C-alpha cells in the first residue's frame, strides 16, 4: 500500500512539475510535425543552448541523419547532402545528472566521448534507453535529457522505421532524407487531455 501511494505521489509530482510554463517547440519535418516540451528547470543550460539555435534558425534545412530502429532518431548536424553545419556557440555543460531518464519519447543531446561536448545534435528515444542515463557507464556521465515529445510520436515512430544505408563513415543514414524544415517555439500550445 505504501508503495502504491508513493508511486501515485511521484506521478502527481511529475505531472505538476512539467506543464503550463514550459516552452514547447515544433520540429517540422517532411514527414510531419513533432511537438516537444522542454524542461528548463531540469536542464537550464541545455534548454537555453537548444532554444538559442532554434531562435537563430540553425536547424532549418538540416536532417535526421541517423536512424536506428528501436533505439533513436538523431538530427541537428547535417544537411541533405550530408554537409556538416558547424555549431556557432561553445559546447554546453553536461546536465545528465538532473533526474530525467532516456525513456521512450524523450529528447536528449548527442555528444562525443567528452561529456561536455554537446552542441547542436539531439536525438529522440524510440525506446527506454536508460543505459544512456547518468551513472550508467564507467565515467558516470550520461546524455542530457531536456524534454519530451508531447504530440507527434507517431511521426517519430514512422521516421524510426525508414530504410537506412551507410554513406562513407556515416551509418544508419535514411535512404530518403528526413528534412527538418523548421524548428520554432510554439506560442500558447494547447495541451490535449
């Protein structure tokens, strides 16, 4: 009984701590729109970094360049010709120790083996990938979760099923480019009950 009450309290805290005041962005793709709620209270530096690139139009015209079925879709670094778009701001400090987990539908920052190297590339989890969380590897650093998909997970899942190929050193590249046409902040997003 105590366990059930604790679980219910955790769900209530989660639902009240994320909500009306959090920014929402829409990732408009050639396969449909993905709405993402961001959590500045949990990952302030990461959200600020992401929103800076959104406001500057950095993501417009880039692609989801890596699709791994049952794992992630990743974008924010290459255009449809696989030309790298160089970040215009310094890397953001890793905030993976924020209590958020790489579960299905969450968005997180991609990075190199340097835990503080995230810049523009992000991924959306297609499954529960908790092994990417803080404390799950020898160095303890995980991958910073900073939001979650609140509408358009069907689009994410559809992208997650596209045929892929290897192009030079790049693997799991969609055969047909999945273009990020535009990413923008949504004003007055109406949440569905």
